[in-house]
């Protein structure tokens, strides 16, 4: 997903549901020198901000990171069943 200034409740709910309902490896490179060593910990750390601040553009970068993590997990074949 491209960066957006704000997100909808539906987008955020779908994203959080995806992380809750899928099994994935715990480390992923998301590009530009960014490597997430513990995906579950990262998702849990950003969950509250994502679900409460999705209309606040101050936090859109953090939310975009979660979309990028999901995209790269799928692209790199690190999701069980994909």
C-alpha cells in the first residue's frame, strides 16, 4: 500500500485482522535498510497507535510500516499458506 496521510477504520481493521489470523516468519527486510527482527513484537507495539490514531496524519508513517511489513512478508514467501 502506498503511503497515505490517513487511513480508514476498515483498512486498519483488515490489517490488524490479517496479522492476527496468519502465521508468518518473525523477521523480514522491508527495504531501504530496514530489517524487522521481531515482527510480532513490532505489530503489537504499533497496534494501539494504529487502531486509535488512523485518522491522525502524525502517526501515518507508523501505520504505513505495518502495511509494508505485510506486503513484504507475502512477497518474500514468509507467510504460511501463501
